[in-house]
């Protein structure tokens, strides 16, 4: 789909996160002189906002998507942050840098093979009294067959929000703040996720590429509206590591 805009044209974050939530989250973190690391950063928007909010903070981001990293580097330069932010193409789960004061991992647990494995791996990269911002999916209610089919998921892939928090506690974290994406955040995310496809189809109705784009757009809409809407939730956990 060479003529379709990349996700960052429409999305600030590749997760259901409103700008006001991001601002409040950044403001809540201990960023003074902090080393901020974002594993599975995508185009690193949340990392860039963290570093921009505190002149003494520095940042490192890692993601396998080279085009997203390239875009993130361009954004860092445009915002005057290139000297304080390093973005790397690589496997988040294989990263072996120094522990962070603030670690970000939003929607990237799949890199470790699941939620439990991700929390265990991330724990080793947060300094004592540091913070992990962990964004992860959960079931808002028992998943329907339609939701499971739409997500190509099993019932056991996720638990409830309470289950997710207990997994974090079991991995050695303390839950400082627990929040979930609202329906408005989800609907905005899903609509904007498909925005480039729909714009393309308004001007390009024929041809092989149009057929591919239409199939993707229609399939996405059906999976969202007839499948997991109101069933799949997304949590934002701010987790602390005890100092002792």
C-alpha cells in the first residue's frame, strides 16, 4: 500500500491515548535528571513528550520498525531534542542497556511473548524507586466468540484489570496509578487508525491497490465494531519499584 499515509499522520500514539491523558501521565512522572527508556517505542511520541517536559531528562527508544524510528528521529530533531534522545532499531525484548529511572512500555508485551514475561523482563530494567509505565490490554468482560475471532486470541491471552494489576505486583512492582482507556479514546484510536485507508478510497476507487486497501479497511471496521469493541480494554499502569 505504497500510496497510503503512515499511521503517525493521523495518530499521536499507537494506542488509545488522548492528549490530556498523555499530559497528565507525563506530569506525574519523576523526570528530573531522569534516564527515560521506551521499549517498543514506535515513533516515540510519549518518550519525546517526557524529555521535552524536563530539560534535565534524557531518552532512549527501541523498536523493530525502522520507518517509525526514522520518523521519531525527525520529530526529535524538529523539537530540538536530538541531543537528548537516541532512537534505535532493535528488538525491545533483547535490549540490554543500563536500567532506567523511568521505563515506558505501551502495547509491546508481545515482544516478550506475553504480559507475564514482559513484566518479568521489564522489572530488571527499572532502578530502585523508579517507575514503569505499562500499557496493556485486558478483558473488560468475558470475551465473546466474535471478539476472540476478531483478535485471533484465546480467552487466556488476557485477564481482567484486577488480574493485570496482580501480575504486576507479583513481578515486584507496586501499583501507583491504575487507569483504563475510555470508549472515546478507543473510538478515536480505531477511527484514526483506519483514516489513511478511508482517505485513499475517497480518491482511488479502482485497481489492485484500492481492492487491497478496501479489504483492509472493511475488515478492520468489522473486527472492531462487530468484534472487540466494549470487550477489549486497555490499561495504563504506573508502577513503582521499591527502593529496598
